[in-house]
C-alpha cells in the first residue's frame, strides 16, 4: 500500500475541518428551523376556540333535529324494514 501524498493529506484535513464546521453549525440550523416552524404555526393556535364552537354547535343541531324528527325517522325505518323482510 502506498502512503498518501502531502496534498491529499492537506485535502483530507481541509475536508474534515469543513465537516467539523458543518457539524457545529447543525444545532444552530436546527434551532433556527424550530423557531421558524413555531412562528408559522403560532397563528393556528388561536383558532382552536373557533373549532370547539363549531363542533358544539353541530352537536346541538343534531340533537335538536333528532328531537323534532326522531319519531318520523323511526317510523320510516320500521316501515322500510317491514317491507324488506315481508312482515307487512
């Protein structure tokens, strides 16, 4: 096996030096990315009460409609089942 030349050893030192700098820069980049992501998602947090309100209003409408139309829906379902099973 041959020994590496001086120029190839210098290149390896330069490469390891730049990799070392990139490795040290990685936490900074990750932190900056986390800060940007937090800023991008921050406006979404204020919309949670709106979604809760929409969900509660939808549930209220379902209960109100079921109270009014419940007996008619039961009659329609029972009639349809009787026709399908032939128990008229």
